[in-house]
């Protein structure tokens, strides 16, 4: 298929996934902010609940440029939900996904376009007041629409290359997001690791699990109090938890095995390497390496993989005798 | 295109009801069905259609309109119905016309027999800015220049049709023909059980079949692509739609490159050769090395590959010279000259303002006439005399006098009307018809066309950019 088409489809699903993850993060943040206590210590302002979505997405400095001064719930919501100047706001993501789909209508099914276009049309009807009137309802809606679009994709699309690139975008974005959430949350929560099992801790870790829809899974698997190491194990190593790093890499590795021909094995090899580390990894190793170091290593690996995917499929560079003609 | 208005008092031919208000036989079954439907039912269906079109994202862009980049084209839920015999005449007439126009293009880019025979003056061709000298002596596969033609036709009574213009460059609108049918089947499935309507859905198959038939020799399994200027083009929806329906890639200029006079597309598995390009980009923008240097939509080296016979362009380069509104006047003569036949469809009588006698007559009768720019399209820049005010006519006269050869004039025709669902209920509105003629393997049409309707009362301008809408066109199975 066309490289540009693959690129558009890959980004279409990444943007939808990004919008969903933002909604998840903000939803949990919003709920946490309704609780009567804060984990705030001197010098830890960045760990304030409303700062976390900005830290996790790496958008803190962009936020301060736009809203100088303090972090306020209203401003964070505005910035992360409706701000067209923030290319990672939920609204911008959906618009970008819809633009990607629009320019690639031939490659996706009519039902998919119809669904995504409708998502965008409805999104446009939201303004600040409508979002603020029912914050939880809004985030729930974004999540459902994202699920719905994935469902329509799953249920209607030919299992061809286009489909693989769409799925690849979803899982690359999801893996990235889970790793970041986990990393930032650990940083934030470490000061209070001392009182494992305390009420604050319970809510904090519970919120993290909820943000990735893994709260019930945790209960089912461990039947016990929430401990940081188990959360890490669940979200990194468990292949049966759908948003874990392992589950994402299973998909990514499988997709790349499907996509790569004999001249394109490097992308598959890099994915295989990341996959093997998760597949054969143990919680003990992660503790030894240190969670932050471990996750940083993982994110470095996915970033190398992203570059390779770009180079191989999405923005290909051809041998020089062909490239010359192009430059002419 | 346009048509003109007759004074409101004059009666126009209505395609559904006769003078006594009785529906014609071919509308019988529909009229009976319609009579049982309350207004609320139709209103709800109209709303449903509007919502569906918005959700399906069937849109066009209006140039010069800053407000909305995309808009849905208004769709009218009352079909236009045409008996099989009427259609046969239109269909035969269109095929005949396109065969002659193809022969004309092949001729003027080679021996120019029609000029030698004194039928078309040399300046009409060589002096035409749409004539492409670069195409002289270039042989195109199968001798086919116009693979897709849109022929605009109006009716003034049940027997009389006129060709208003030929669209031979990159005619658009066929996606509406197809989507309108789908919409009608979605809204009124029961009607299709009562009335035998000829299907149009195989259009894309026929198109693909024709495109593959004109691939350069030697391609056993030709690769066809649709080339679009991109998602900001007004007809982008259609480009994507056709690519999807044909199951071929929709490419932009940046997706293609030329190496050794061969065209390739950039794919996820390396370069892949392209044999046939159904291009929806104007000649000027196709190749910055051959035509406009500032074009970023095109593909450098494409024209060289084309000349070398390594890729087919549909339509061919340089077809504009034949659909120009002043060349139009020669179409009946082309049919006689190349085919030895009498034209089945007539032209609208046309005055060429480059001719002093014609110019004088037209200037004396501006309030009665329709005046158009020779190379204009989309209904822009024309004068509808009967609908224009004095100052508008005065201003237009100045423009004519400046470059009179750039204009033609036609009488104001009493265009037929079709019942249309509007604010006040069901009322007659003027319509035209654009069938799409496909050439390659053979010259054919699917039994259907785009009907455009002027939604404003009394208006004769049916262009979507000028407040026109569309209707589904039903050709009855005989």
C-alpha cells in the first residue's frame, strides 16, 4: 500500500488512542481532586493531581506558555480537552484523526468513516460549559466513542495491510502511554510508599489502575491489597491485561511479523527484542534495575522502533538512483 | 452550466405533470405512492437524508467561501423519472457525440483533416489556449483521449433536448449519481419494489474495465490509480469515493515519482510501477517540468513518461480544446465529418461574439440572452439576461466589449422542471442532466445521470457552487 496511506492510518488510530488516554487520565485526575486530601509536600507541587496529566504527556511547558502562573483545574481541563492550540488536546486529536481518515477514505470502510466523522461532529458541539457541566460524563463519552471506533474497525475491515497499520498505531500509542503513566505515578507516589496499605495509598493506586481499566483485573488476580510492585507487575508483565506493556508488545510484534518482508526485518527484530524482555521478564529484575530505569529503557526501545517503522514503511527513503529522480 | 429563465408567467414543460395536473404515464406509480404520503412523512425523510449526508461526509468545498470549508450538497428526495425510450435517445446521442469528439482530438493532434477540409478554422484550434502543442504527434493508447465525459443536457419538452456543454477535462459529480441512488434505496426501499429502476451501481466496475483496457501495451495486470490534488480540493470526496469503489489507490503527486520514464508509487514495500492514472488534476499542474513550474500537486517527469508511452493518463492531456464553449458550436459538424451521421442531440443555437454580426445582435438583445465566458465553468462569470438588473447588464456589456471573442451567447431556454421538495411543499424547479460517458474498451454509459436542480424558485442556475442541489435520476427498465 501507499506509504502516505499507511502513515495516515497509523496516525489516525494513534490520535484516537491518544484522545482516549487523555480522557482516562483526566477522568481519574478529576475524581482524585474530589477527594478531601492531597499528597503535597514542599517542592512537590508538580505532583499535585492536576499537574500529573501535563507531566505524563510531557505538555507541562506548553501549558505554562499558554496559561502562565499556576496550574488550575479549569485551565488544565481547557488546555487538555478543547484547546485547538494544543495538538494533543482531545479535540485536536479527534480532529487530526478525522482529517487522517478523510484523506484516506478509500482505505477504510464507510462505517469507519461515518463513525469517526460523527465522533468529530459531536465533539465540535462541546464547549467549555458543556464539558464542565458533566466532566465525568464527557470523559466517559470519549472513551466509549474510542471503543466504538475500534469495534467498528475490528468488525468491518478487511484484514489487509491497512488494518495492520491501524492496529500498530493503536498499540504503539497505548504502550507509550501505559509506560509513561506508570513512570510518573511511581515518582509521585514514592514518598508515601512508607504507608503502603493506607487509605491515601489505596485511592492513589486504585486511581492509577482505574485509569487503565485494570482495577477489577487486579482484584481478580491478586485478591489482596494494592501494592506498588504488584501494580507494576500487572501493567508491565501480565500478558492477559489488555493495556499492559506485554499485551501491547504481543500485538506489535505479531503485526510487524505480518508486515515485514525479507528486506524489512529490522523493525520486526527490534519489536521482537522488546517483546522478549517482557515475555521472559520477572518482577525481581525490574526491582533490581529500578522501575524508573526499567521504564526509561522501554521507552528508549519503543522510540527506536518508531524511527524504524517510519523509515521502513511510513516515510521511506529509497536507494539513491531512485531518490535522485525525485529530487529533480 | 446554466440555463435561463423565462418570465415567470410563461409555462415550462414539467416532467411529471401535464398542463391539467395529471402525472405522465412514466410517473404514474410514483405519483400514486406519493399521494398516500403526508407532508410530515416526506419532511422527516428529507431531514433523515440531510443528516445522513452530513454524517457520511459527502461534501464539496466552495471556493471563495471563508466560512465553511466543507458543505453537504443539498439533496432532493423526489426522484426524476425518465422513460426508457427517452433515455435511449440521450444515451445514443451522448455516445455518438463522444465518439466524434474523440476523433476530433485525435485529428487535431495529428493531421488536422478537419481544418484542411475547411470545417473548423485553424485559429479555433491553434489560437486556443487549451490546445497543447506538446501533444502534437503523441499517440495515446487506443486513440482514446476522453475516457470520461460529462455531457450537460437540458430538456424543453418531452421530445426536445439540447446539449448545453461538453465536459471533457475532469468532469465531476458522478459520485452524487451513485450516492443519491444509495440514499434513495436507504430512504424508500419499498419504492424500488414497486418501480423497476435501472441500476447504476456498476459504474465503477465499468470505469475500471475501461481504464485497464487503455494501459500501455505490455502490462499484463495493469496498475490503475486515481490522482487527486488532495483533501482540500472541492471534489476530493469524489476522488476518494471512486478509488474506493474501484479498489485502487488514491494517490497525490507526492506519492508518485518517475524513474527511467516510468512512473512509480511509494509503497510500504518499495516502489511499485503505475500503468494508468485516472487524474483529477488539470493539465497545467500535472508536471512542473513540462507545464506550470510552480505546481506542487504534480509529478516531475510525468509528461516525459507519458510521451514515451509508459503510462496512460485519463483523460489525455489537451482535451480542453474540445470542450471549450466556442469549439462546442462545431460538434454537430464533427459528427457529420468523422462519423458520417446526423447528430442525435442538438446544440443550443449559439452566437460567437468574436464574429461581428453575432456581437451586434447579442449586444442589442442582452436582456433576453444568456452570455457565458468561453472557458468558464461552474456557473461563474455568466450573465442571465432575464434575471439581471440594468446595472449588471451594463457592467457585463463592458466586459464583453473588452474581449468579445471570450464570450458566447445563447437564447434563454425554457428548461423543464421537476417537482421538488421545498419549504412550501412540493413545487416545480428547473433541472438539467449530466450523463457520464465512458470510453476505452468501448463507448458506453450506465443508465443514469446526475440531475442538478436549481433550488431557488425561478432560478436556472443548477451549479452546486451557486445554490443548486441534486436529485436521483431514475431510468425505467423498458
